C-alpha cells in the first residue's frame, strides 16, 4: 500500500469513527438507564480507538489528523446532499471538484 493511500485510508477511518461517536453522543441525549449506559460504552470505545491511534503518531501528524476530523459531520452533511442529486448533477459536481483539486479556478453561476 502506498503511503498516500495509507494516509487517505487512515483519515477516512478516523472520520468514520469520529462520526459514529458524534451520532452516539446525539442519540444518548434522549436515552436513560441501561441504554444510556451502553451508549456511553460505545462512545468510550470510539474514544479509545481514536486516542490509541493518535498516541502512536508523531506530534505534527497527530495535529494534522485531529484538524482533519474536526469537521467530520460537515463532510457527512455534504455527502447527504450528494445522495439526493441525480447522476448528471453528481458528474457535473465531480468535474468541478476535479478541476479545483488540480488548482484550476472554477466559477459557478446560479440561475433561479
């Protein structure tokens, strides 16, 4: 596995664990008793995984990954919006994102 692919895979894994943790925290708000206790356990397991990985990284790398996952739910929200687009709209957006990631300037005109 290339270093770039491994880095991307780790970032995605951390995002998914962080997203799960945040959804469990949200779900826990309305829970009581045994269910709340169980959900706290799930949150703790997510924290354990995140902290265990972060503890194994160098300080600079850890800082980058922590910043990377700080907006996990924002990425999830974008993904939710992508799911309601039709195929043509997704392809158009993908073309724009490809251009942006290649350093090109993209201008969007929004018609009413």
